């Protein structure tokens, strides 16, 4: 089982990045997918989530990213995405992907996002 994130990097304030999270070794379509972020000295926080399964996906967002971030998924590509627009320095963190279904809970290795001029 593996989750691999990509797409992080350095961006100026107001810029955009799109993170990807690709899963292998499990049936990603069943899983709720979520993005979390962490900065040194602080707890990891949930940024965005999208439900799994056959029903239309529901999404949820941290208040501070609503209207700027969009979570989505492509089950055929076994990939979840986080589109981040209007980035702020306060969005700087390591971003982690999570896949969860029943008792199964998987994390990616994280990707650094730095918003700075």
C-alpha cells in the first residue's frame, strides 16, 4: 500500500499550486480522501476532504481555505487532488494526503508547500 504526493514547491503569494496524491495497493475509490497540513510545533490540521464510494462525492474544507482550495478525485487514475489558489504565506506547511475506509487508514510522505515572495 502506498500513497504518493506530488506538486508541492515554492510559490509567491497569490499564486496557485495543484497537489496530487496517487494510491497503489488498495481500491482507492472506496476510500475517503483528505488533505492535511502541518507546520513545525503545531498539530496536523485537516484542510480538505472528499468522500468515497459510489454516491456523489461530498466535500468539506477548513474555514480559512474555503473559496481558495478545491479537493477532487479521479478514481480511474487512483488519484486525489488539491487545487490551491490565492495562496498566502500562512498556507506554508507540509501537506499530507490521507486515505481512510473502515479500519484502514493510510498516509502519504508529505510534500512541502512554501508561499513566499
